[in-house]
C-alpha cells in the first residue's frame, strides 16, 4: 500500500455520460498502484443505502446527502472514494464539497443527444415519450458545474484518455504518488 491522503472524486454528469465507464477502469488502475479506493455508484447505492428514495428533488438531495456522509467517513480515513452520481443540483454538490473537504469535482460532459444514443436501458426514449417523469436532462434540470477541477469530454475522448486525465490530476496534486 502506498502512503496516501483521502480524497473524493465526484463524477457528475447526465445519465449515460460515462461516469461509471470512467470510474471502473480508474478504480482498477488505482488498486494496481496500491491505492486504497472504494467506488460508490448510483445504481449500487440505490439498491441498498437509498432504496427508500424516489426521484423528486427532495429525494435526490437526500440520496446525495447520505452518499456524502459515507464519502466523508472514507475520505477522512485516507481512502480514495470514486462517487458516480448524476447529482444534478449545484447547491447540493457545493454542500458535499464543504462537508467532505478533499473533494474533486469531475464533470463528465456529454451532449444529451449522445447520452440518449448510448442508453441501453431505453430510459431516454421513455423520458422523451413522457413515460418517465423528472428525468434529468429531459424533463428535469441538470445544473452543469461552473468550476470543476476536471472535465472529461466523453463524446471526444476515449475512456483511457479520461482515466489518464484524472490520474494526472491526482498525481499533480499529490493525492497519489507519481508513477
């Protein structure tokens, strides 16, 4: 294991933008380098920690509040935390940043049209047809980050390029030792 200080990488972006697609290989690369890391992902967390919540603004904020609590505990115990959540509201992300401290916002930017093309679950089609209410980016707002530490443009970059960009940031800011 390497000496490390805890940090939370907060991947935010539309459904299908590539948050989890980046976080999975990033987690693998960090583990290979001896970094202690945990990955918190929207689909996984909603099956356990927040299964009682829906998708209203209040429920979305409570979802992120609970995740923030877990990320804060892990971060203060020198674990790297990879959080992959749409987290559509700037104010709630700002609260998470304040609570966690070592918070690195990663905006996974991708046009909604591209996200809809990637959608294997058919959620965008249902949202556009009015079958799903409060769908972020379609019938509910997504507030893009104003000053994220990292921006991954997943319609233009490969997954490997996005992962490399995040690792470079972590090395440059001494969250992990340089390779």
